[in-house]
């Protein structure tokens, strides 16, 4: 029985419990966004600027989103975040850049991007790996052999170190440090064995998932991310298509084999029953994925025996087959239609009940069809033209609207699209002007679109074209599929029937991340709503006894932002100011006062969420190193030589930090007594302080400053360096009075007291000092001022300092012009020759692209990516040579 499914079918009503009744209302409250970041390249030298363009889309059509007005972009390594920027989104588009530090360690870094709306599902964040290196050739290569942990917090890591040629670095002493985020868990020195293996043991008070091991030998450092309890063996999964396995019904089962390094491993094997009879064989030859057909017999059990390597094999039991049920299959080998087949056991189809089929894409219901299951086999054909581009989640429901089976299908773009460049020659000269015309076409028609164009040395791209993340592979595939996808762009260039079948196999091996029907039972409102381009400040005023105060005068002040406004609270004590565009991170003061100026009030500010903490998914992605250092050493060496020719000598000279110990003082608010502390900083050392945070970071030891999210925004707070992953901020006492965490910036950054008026700062790290404050393993900073009362007092709750995250300034890429020759021009060896994130094509003709080549010669690559208003994504690569 064949019949077509259309998108215009009306929703059928039923007397049963219909989860679809709640679907529309549920999804309206849970609109989904996706983001893609296009960087100018993926390999950078220390000190380079990372230029990027962002596309934010929503819905099944992947159209540019107008929901969010702010995008958060972060650059981080194994030890935690390095840089963070917040950039404005206008009509779904955003652009920005990251400067890199000359002091960074060579290695893999990761870029993460998200909107506030996307924080409702952190697994949906965009992420890509890049490499930052230097001219010094890396000689040490590290690999994880295994890791394990026990319930008492004991952990073991086994690493292997080799040279660039793969030979073990045997019997070599390494200095090492083990960290989790910004917290150091252990440091020490240990030696490799005769095979280059290094075993490290350490303890942790919390359940670890990822740690970073930095090892150093002969002044060369190498970082390794380790997943705790990482298996030393191969992991093999057997996955039934649609999720069901029924006796007497033919099933397609996918096989996926993953090695200890997290990458797919190609294997062969066979399926045997409980009597030892070989039923079929399988071959995993596509990034560790394969498949086989089987009809399970009643009463039989089955086992997969996989041949790994060197005569080693392993066994995996197949799931137990159900006696009754249905099998849901999809076949995508046709370019025009997707064929769906439903097999049902006799006890199921004999009922001749009405079943249901749905399709969801981008949290939108794109298919709804009811049918009578009245035979052992039903077939449906879905025209590809009726499906959105990308992934659709098909779900088969029983007559009781119980989800029975689920299948992901992929629909390639319906029409051909391309980006065309005119006037591109095969070869240019150094400093020659490149004068191109650019046009984007969809279905052989010129269209309007927004694009970013980068021109770089061909060698400054990681891996092959298959390994790249493009706007197509990211927004159409990676953003909707759980887990790491190897070689994501493999499926989007030179497309043929083989690649389509392999992509279908991938979807049967990895699940859908964006929607689950069981979520309809969750009636809780989303935590995060879309963030507008402008910020609204709101809050409430209360008496000191917590009662709402109507008619209070509220003043908002920021000298840097040139902001001064006033308003009054309403009958419920609430206030709100008009939207304000934060062009930079600023400190804003709120003050509440009663009209008669006699009553003391407290002002409370509604929190504005800022950056999201790093998640396990973030570190998991970084585990899959996108690049290896060795391919780029020659490039960095040549760049160094060129920069030296250009006279660009750069470097950072760090000042020595002198830590002074206990000092004598005349008065102190320390509960332990004056000077009874692990370290004392006296007032004379603070004479040149701009603010206390900067001074303390350079003067005190064993303390680090980290960002902390509070209800009033992100604040920088001091932590004990040895505090571990569960550490809490140190307590701050000011003249014997405890300061609330959200008020730390008032005292440490805003200088509520002149640093020159401080008598002493005492640092309490050890429990014998912190016990008096009930702050064991936490630490205390005790500040005593010259004129302050030591009897304690009350904070002025009517004034509140607030520091929301503002937009970072966006720089423009500089393009030199060599239209005239002049003596004394400096050599030009730009790593990125041209970067333009704001190219808008026309429907009537070519858009000009003009730039000058640098002095460098070799193969250069033009990468163009972008999107049309209708959600058509385009990605093109062109190449040319520069020769003298």
C-alpha cells in the first residue's frame, strides 16, 4: 500500500491521550536557535587575531533568527576559558575577533558560541577546534592509554609520550601538573618507563570527568586532555533501526566501533546464535560504522563477535527480540522520495487500529499522518520536496499515541546553489591587486545573501576538506546529532549515492539531540528567554524588614556609560528603566531612597544571565583534537623568518612579583589577632594601586581570581589556588564586617576606600586561621582601614553596584593598498590576506571584492560562506597561486 504524506494534512483528533495536542504550545515557549561560526582559518600563530563571522538561525527552514540580539563567543583550552566576548546580533548576523596571547602554550584550542536562549540546552552550543602554535617545532607527542577512578577519589592516568617519528621517549623525567579547569589537583615529577609510558596517581574530592595534564621536559611543554574512566578497550554498539527488534521481522542493525581515543575503528565480524551457528557477517568500514540484516527467530539469542586486530576479538550481545511489535525503517536511496516501511507482527496488525506518524524539524511539526495498520507490511513514500533541508525526526506512534519507533532522515538541499567568482586568475604576483566579482545563485538564479570571505595561505587550514566544519555540515548535521561526528564535511562535497547511504548510517548510529517526545511532559518554563539587543534594568525596593516599598526614588548611574536616570517604584515596590544599549562592560550603581529621606531602604536588582560555565560536552569536544602540531612547524618557522625580515619583533616582558610576608601593624580586624595570618600586606605596599583586585593579584600568593556568576551578574572573586573543583570564593571581611559576594566589586574594583587608607590586608589560607570564620578549606581576606571602625557596622543596602556584560568592541580588518610604489615600505607577510564578514550579494549583478596580495608566495585559498534570507546555505572554496 503506497500513499503520499503531505505537509498540509490537517491534525486528526482522537479520544485518546494525544501528546500532539500540547506540541504547538510547548514549542512556542521553547523556540530553538542554532549558531555557526566561520573563522578566517583554523591554524594561528601566537599573537595572531582570530577573525570570525556568526550566523544564527531558527526553525525548520534555518532562516536567520530575529530572536536574539546578543551572542557569546569564547576561546578556551583544557584549563578553562581564555577569552570571552559578547557581540551584537543584527537580523541573525554578527561579527567579531579574538586577539591571541604570545604566552599561550602550543596546542589545540576550542571556540564555543551560544545565545542566551540556547542556554536552555547547553548541548546545542556551537563548538569548533583550532590550533595555536609557534615557530618552535614540537618534539613531544602525547596519547592517552587509559584512565580510571575509584569511589574514594583515587585516580590513575596512563599516558604515552613519543617523538615526532613515533619512537617512545623512554626513561625521561617529566615535570607535570594535573588540573581541572583553573584548579590544580597535583604537581610533581615522574619518569617514563622503557616504552615511553607515564603513570600518574592523584586524589580528588569530587567526581571528575575531564582533567588536563601538562608535562614538561627539556623546556618543552605538551598538554593532554584526559577523560576519566576512559576505556583501554574498544567500545562496540549494536543499534536496531527505529529502536525495535521483533521476532520474525527483518531488521537492519547498525554497528559502531569506537576506540579508546574516541574515534571510529574499522572492524569485521559475524553474528552467531546461541547454538554457535553463524547467521550473517558485517563489515565496519566507514569511520567504524557498518550494518547487517537479520530475522530473529523465536527463542534464539544472538551475539556479535568482532575481530579487532592482532588476532584479538570481542563479543557483544544483541538486544533481546520482542515477541510482538513493529519495525520502522526508512530508505533514502532515491533522490526524489524517502520510502518508509512498517512491519508488524500478526497480533498487532490483526487489530486494524489507527496508528500515527509525525515528523519534527527545528522544533516544528512538519508531518502529521494517521493510517490504519491492517497488514504485515505498509509502505509510505515522502516526496523530498515536502521535507525541509537537513534532519527530520520521524516518530511512529501506536493507536494509543505511545511512541513505538523513531528514525532520523536527512534531506539534501532541494535546489542547486553556488557562489561564483569572476576574474579569478590561476596565478598572481606579490602585492598584485585581486579584483573579483562575486555572485550567489540558487537554482541558477542570482539571489541576495550575506557572506564572509577569507583569503589565507592554503597551509593554514586544519586537515583535509572532509575534516572541516562548514555552514552546511554544522547547521544541517552537527547541530542536530548527538556526539562527535568525524569528518563532518565529507557528506557535503562531491555528493553521491555512496555518501548519502553513509550519512544515513551515521543517523542510525547517533541520536537526535534537539527534541524528545517525553519532554512534552515537562511543563516547567524555560530558564532563559531570548536576549534583546538592548538591556532592561529592573528590580525592587524594600524596607530593611523585607517589605515592598512603593514610591521609592530609584537612581541609576554610570559615568563611563554616561548614564543617569531616575524613576519610582510601583505599588508592589518594583521598578524598571527603559532599554539601554550596553556598548561595553560597565559598572552601574543603583540607589534607592525614600521620598522623606528618613527611612532606610534596600535595593535589589534582577539578575541578568551572562556567560555559561564550561560543560562536560565542551571538554568532550576538545578531546577530539582536530589537528596535529607537526604539519605546521615549517609554516610557523617560515612566518617567523618573514616577520623578522619585516622587523616585527614582538614579546612580553613580565615583571617580577615580590611576595612579602607577615608585617607588623598597629591595629587589625582579624579575629585571630593582629598579624596571625598566612600572609600580611601592609598599607605602604598599596600606594600605587589602581584598585585592590589588581594589587592583590600581584601581591598575594596561593590565591587566584576567577569569574563567578551571581544573581547580580558576573563578579571576579578570589579563590584558594589549591581549592579544587568544588572550591567556593574566599570570604571578604572589611573592618570586621562580612561583605556579600555580589558586593565584592564595590570594595575590590570600585575602591569604596582609597587603597592608601588601608592599614593592612591579611590572607588566611590554613584551617587554623580560617576556623574562627567558619571558612575551613575556603580562605578569608581581612581588610582593616586606617579610619574604619572595628566594631562592625551595617552595609548600605540602599546602594548596589551592578556589572552586567556589555558588548565588546568590534574591530575592522585592515586591508593595505599598494596602488602606488614608495621607497621604504615595510615587508608584508600577513597570515590572513583578506577578511570581509559583511559581503552582501545582489540579485542583479556581481559584487566587487578587491584586495592586494602580500609579499608571501605559494598556494592561497578563498573561502566563502553565507546564507540567503530563505535559509539557503552556501559554501565555496577557490584557489590560486602567488609566484614571483
